């Protein structure tokens, strides 16, 4: 999670929502990414989505069997679906997302028995630190928006 938090701080420095992700496979980090939706003007540029793309490219296969995706924020429905479709072994996340979380909070896509694959979930990894990074970012953003208005 330390490396995912470092990625989240990179996103924050760029003005992006501070979410970072890494993919671990065989005991090594094989991919890392942070949110880039604003910079890339791409609705799919979520940290874990980008990290999974990098991991698949590095492994030369679309199946992320044997891999753990570590992300600072609970994945949304798109990213939870990508975890299932990529056949990732597990996802470890920090902060829960009560508004858009699709692993534990609103939906449980990664464990849905109706789907053809289930992803092991490890939640709350350095949760306080991950949540505080997001809270501070949005607090500053709201302050900037008030000053502009």
C-alpha cells in the first residue's frame, strides 16, 4: 500500500483525485498508476484500471491470474468489473467509498456468485491514511471553489 499511496500523491500533485494503485505478481510490483481522468480527458483513466492495463501488457496476457491489485480507494463498478474480467486473484484497498464502492459498500461485484470469477478482497489496508489523503484533497478543492465564487 505504501507504493499505491505514493502513486496517489502523484495524482494529487497533478490536481487529480488522489487515488493510486499497484499490481503485484510473483512477489514484485509489475505495474503502477494513479488517476489521470482530468489530465487525459479519459473517463476510464482510473488508477487501478491503468495499472491493470500495464500489468497485462507486461505479462503479455489479459488474465491477471496470480496478481494482487492494491488500490487506495475501494474500486468503482467499472474497476470492480475489470478485476473480475481480468481474473485477478485479489484486490486490497484502503478507504471505503460509500458513494461508488463496488467491492463492499454499494455493490459486491468481486464476490458475486453469478459471475464467472470471484476476486478475494482485503479491505481497510492503511484505511485512515488513504481516507485522510482524499478528505484533505476535497477540503482544499472546496476551499478553492469558494474563493473563486
